[in-house]
C-alpha cells in the first residue's frame, strides 16, 4: 500500500494484514517507531475522534505531528488553493492525513504528492480508516468477519462510514439489513456496483423484527450538515431511535453488539450505554490501534 484512500482499493489480504498488525500493536507484540517522522493532519471539516486518535497514534509511536483544524488560521482563508496547500505542506512532513468536505480530495492529493496520503473522510464518499476500526471491532467482538448478519441503520445515503463499511465487508459474505428513512436509503450506485454483486441487501422497516437475527447493528446519525434544506432534516432526524427497552425486549443474541461511528445525537439513548451490547466507546478506542497500524505500514516502520 502506498496510500489509504478508499475501501475499494484494499484487497481482503490488505484488510486482514492491517487487522493483524493492529492486534499485535494492541497486545504490544509490535512497537513501531516513527521517531524520525512528521505527520500533517489537515482537517478542513470538524472532528473529535478521528483527529485525536490519529494524533495520538503518531505520538504513541514517537512521531511528531502538525495539525490544521479548520481553515480560519491558515492561508486557505486568504484564498490559497487545495493543491497549493497540500504541495506546500508536503515539503515539511512524511505523511499527510486529510479530511475534506470535497469528495475525491484525498485521492487528488495522492496523485500529485510523492508521500503517503490517508483519507480521513471526504464528504459523503469514503472514510476508510473508520471502516478499518469498525472491522477491527467486529472481529474482536464476533471472532470473525465472515457470514455475519449486520444491520445498517440511519443515514445510509450520505453516511460515508456506511459506504466504506459495505465495501470493506463485501469480502466476507455478510448479509446487510438496511433500515433508513425513505430519502436516506443506500444509494443505488452502491447497491448495483458489480464489486458488490455477491453482497446480500435486505431492506427493512422494523428494527424489532430483525434485532433477534443480528450479530451487529451499525447505527449512524442523520447528518444535519449534509442537508441543503433544514426542513428536510427536521422531517427525518428522529426516524429511528435505539432505546434500552427496544433492545432488551427483542431478546438479542449473546454476541450482539451495537456500533456507532459517533457523534450520536438522537439515535441512541444514553440508557443503552450500560447494556452489554453497547460497544461504541470501545469501538472509538480501537481506532488508535488501527491508525497506528496504517501509519506504520505506510511509513515502512514494521
């Protein structure tokens, strides 16, 4: 791997290798050292978990980082182009991690720069490192990635974490149960992608009916920032809500886990947090290990 831009680019072997490396890092069997490397985190969009876990991952491996959080204090505010910004920053660092509202921004950077690029989210397109930590979380909790029943709940239209996850799990023979408001269903261009020809999608309206069948429920918030019309957002923002009563009344399987890329708003109530099925905060912690694995791999530090 030269870059991590999209889950479409990663083979099953790539995925399994990164998961194994992350496990070895978590278990301290591997301790990569990038003490002579500097990483740039260019975050044109807000972030908490992604920027903090990337920054922590660099520092846990003795590396150094520089961070652009937003554009207010940068030359972007003066009108500098994306191309000029990334070409300038590439003169100072060994790897660039980019989050942008523009789909394709990270791929463009990978085509014009001579150093590794990591996509930390580009609009509603892809979020491959989130998917890798999701796969790591699923593997840890289920013992496998193969032949699982996984529900995708919430904003499936704009949710880049959903789009990436579908491609990541396409290698492992899963069945997806999709639960979304009418206007936020999984896009047809994804469902009809030849690369997903062997993936089974089942559209559902009721969460209660499918919970007993599930190994994993992957919940996403309805993203207000993706709506041009606030009225449209208000119509769908509370379409599905996961509560403790809903979960416990459905008698889920013992291995059942609820994942969420976070932040959450209305879609999972806090009374779910103490349940043994809630795994979203541990999921966020897993991001540290997988991002260490990605950075170390790209920088040849293993």
